C-alpha cells in the first residue's frame, strides 16, 4: 500500500542525494532515463509497468523513441505534492534500472 505521508523540502532534498538523476520540478519528482539501444528499452518497459502495479503509484511518463529517452514524472495528486509514495516509486525504479 502506498504511503501518502507528505514530505517537506528538506526530506525531499535529503532523499535526492541517494537518487541520482532525479530532480524536483514544481510539485513533481522527475527523471529522464536514457538508453543506448532499443533492447535496453524493451527490457526496462515491462519492469516499469510491473513496478507501477506493485507500488500502486502511477507516474506520468513519456517515451521519446528518437532520443531513446523515457521521462518519468511522479507526484501524489490527492495530497497536492510529494509524498513517501513518490520516493518509494523512484527507489523501486532505480533498482529496476540497475538490474
């Protein structure tokens, strides 16, 4: 179950130190994943989908095939900002990206 505990700016900043490439834009936590080839993309997309289902937290994402880039943006709409669920999702995606 997702943890919708709201986070303050300092908590988010501290968490970002352990989440390379993630950044805050407004009320969203964002990252652009870049891939060398389409085989890497094809391996990551099912992991992304499974992680979203597992975490029960649904980010916005845009796939730019010409750039071999997948952009992720997450926020907790029901609280109007970042929560522990957003950090949990980012950490889970990082684990998947490394495997």
